[in-house]
C-alpha cells in the first residue's frame, strides 16, 4: 500500500478513490442520485450556524450509510473513565515509570482494550473538559473500529507505529509524529508488535494552530506540514459481524453491522483526520538573555471562550540551540495556574536526566512547585555559557490545561508505575545564600 496525503491545516479538501473516477458529485453535495449509486452522508464537526472560519463539515459518499447497524449495547472493556472522584485529590508532584505493555500471546490487547485513563477534568455531557489516556497494545484491531462521541483524540505514539484506517483514508503514524482523530470519525488501528503512546482528549473544542502575534506570519508548526489521507474504500461484507465501538459519555458501547465502515469512495470538506511530523516544527527561542515562555513551543491549541486561556495546549521541546547569555538555561523553578502533564517520546529530558523515561510521564498540578532537580541546578549554575545544542536526540512534550486535573485510581494505584521517590530529586538542593 502506498500512503498518499494532501497537505494543509484545516483546508477544504476533495478526494476520490482512483478506482471510481468521478465519484464526487459535481456542483452540489446531495444529488438525487449519487455517482456509482453511492449514499451521501454529512459529518458535522461544528454547529451548522458557526461562523465560516470555525464551521467544520465533510460530505462522505459511501457504499452504505453509517446508520445501517444493530442497536448499541454497553461494552465492558478497559480502564476508560471520566469519574474524577474515584480517589482523593493528590496535589503532589507525580512521576510515572514507563507504562507496561502486556505481553502477547498470554495477554492480547488491541488499541481499544489498551486504553487507560490517567487523569482529567470536566465532563463530556457538558462539552467542556479534557482527559489524558495511555494506550498499550500488542495486536491489531480486527473487524472493529472506534469512534469518539465525546471529543477529539490527539494521539502521540511513543513505541511502535500505528497504521490507522479512517473513513477518509489510511495514515501511517510513527513515533515522533502525531495524529488527530476528530469527534465522530471512525477509525481502526493496526500495530506491528508492542506499542505504547499517549492521548490528549478534548471535549467541546477542536485543535487549531496557535496565533503567532509578534512572531509574524511564519514559525512554529507550518500549516502546509499537516497531512490529510486520500480517499480509500473497501467494499467488504462481514457476515460474522463488524463491531462499531462508540465512546459515548465516557463509556464504551458496541454495535454490530454486516459490512466494513471504511466504505467511503469519495469525500470533500474541511473536517478530516490529520497527522504531523514533529521534526518539522520551526523552533523560536531567546537569542539574548532569559527565557521566553514555553508557549513558544505550542504545536496545537484547543481554545476556551476566554481569550488566551487554553482548554489544552500540545507543546513540544525539540532539539534546538541554546545561546542565552548570563542566563540559567534549563527550565526555571515554577508555580503555574495551569496543569502540566509531560511525556517523553525518546532521549533524555534536560531538567531530569534520571528518572523521567520514554514511555513514562509526570504531572505537575495547578500551583504545585516544580523545576530542575538538584544535579541539573548545580551543573547549569556553573556551566560555561557557550552556544550549545539542547535536547539533541530527544523529544519531550507537554499537555497543558487551564483545568485542575484529577488522577484516576488506575494512575495512582492500579498501574503500579508511580514513582514514590520523585520528591527526593529536589531534596539535595541547598542554600547558597550569602548576605
């Protein structure tokens, strides 16, 4: 299979499978009879009456419409939740060792079965909130697809590539890439061995590129580097039953149907899944002294109605040059009105060389102090300040939110990956006060 993509963030795209030329209706969305006897179906990602810049919808031309399925029934599976009251709140600095991937064939787990909610806030029924999930799996989804009725999934692979089949086409997403599967889009995930990664889910908002302000027209993530799959269909009957899984109000439901849902022969619109390669991020940095805020590393943001306040930001810390004069160059000590979850895709994070490992994570909650460990502080305070490459071979990221995050019982207890000694990394800090 040759993967092909169209480029551009939020663009108006049109695509048809080359096996059916002319499958897209000309000049209208909903003709009396569609080419090839297809059904027209609209997928709306926004209210019909949203202003044009935020109006999201796509038209899909499919062999059978999505409505052809048996009733949904509850599916008891996995550790997904939006119950933020399972355990008492914990304001401590939290760090997790790499999350364990089950071993096949004793424990065969696909992408849906391997979803585990780590923390979150808000509530899908009220259409405001976020959740952070970890996925660990070792087999592909077979005759199963998932769609999220609650929000958008921003997926960050850390180990193992994902072959994601969607109603819009196929995407290959590898570590150091991300993809976004938006509200309502059906997708299935194939894996090639032990696979792990992170998911940021937002309820009630879509991701967009951050405004650039005085940076000007260019920089950070460039719109043309976002890739959208091209139309691909399968006309496949599944007499034994194809399972469509819906994540709805925080729970999973399954319905059976007799055919593959990836039967879209052509589509057009601006509401699509997309992927992005993190190496393409154009880093902005301080070139004189002091730090610019980490906001300069924002790839995507999901806004709230309050100007400048994010429901969630996706921020990365890529390889770059550090040149600031007379400046303590690692991240400074900090107490924040936002909550910060960090993960590591590869390499070593500069402020925590030990302990913070690829496939693990950390959470510094609202107003909980954090910053470099003692070893990092001492080294950086004495270092000769020459231009230096920072984070070479590394990619750390942050999910930052204005919400106060609750950690699930799985995150605090069941996963058994919490590093109880994390606080000790600051204990060797000593007073250098000299009046």
